[in-house]
């Protein structure tokens, strides 16, 4: 089943990118989705990942769950190496800076609730599958409106 879901996510991202955001902002159950554009920490090549998100004021919140896998997603290491990124919401591209929050950080629990509620409690299930703490990544626009 995870393989099928992975394929669905790949197709979703391909449509989002191919239409430059005209299609793809909403995923499956209506979850809002952004395209996170990073630079590969080892390769220096551009990388793009479609991720569901939630809002916290001006900030966009994403979760480095990797579906509850023991290893975090590669995009997290890219953001650690270079926190400057671009997020695409629909057709709009926004220059952003990422910060990574872990359990114990002041705002982590509140932000976890926001993203978990937005994703039908899916992240609680992912956290139960792994012993690693799953980070919440805060993407702050560099020039908020």
C-alpha cells in the first residue's frame, strides 16, 4: 500500500510541476500542498518536493516525517545545510528561510498540533512508527506581504 501511495504522490508532484501550480495545490483529501525547492547539499542540484502544509501566521509549516521511516527525508538535510529555499503555493513562488523545530523547542508542541490537525492526525501515527523525533519545519517568507 505504501508503494501505491508513493506513486500517487509522485504523479501529484509531476502534475503540480508540469502545470506550474495551476493544478496540484490540493492533495487527495483537500490537504493544501506546496512545492519545496531546495539545493542538494552534496550535488548542488535543484531539488523539488511536494509537501502538505499548514499555516501559522505568515509562516508555512511542513513536517519531516518521511512517512514514519527511521531516516528523515533528504530535503531536511538540504535545508539544514542551506536554509534558504523557495516555496511554491499554487502558481506563487516565495523566497523563504527554514528553521527546524524538535520536541522540547518552545513552539514545537503548538505547531505540531496545527500540522497534525491539518493532516487528519496522520503525523501522530507516523511518530508512533519511529523512535526518531519528527521535526516541524517552519518556512518563513523573506519578504512577507
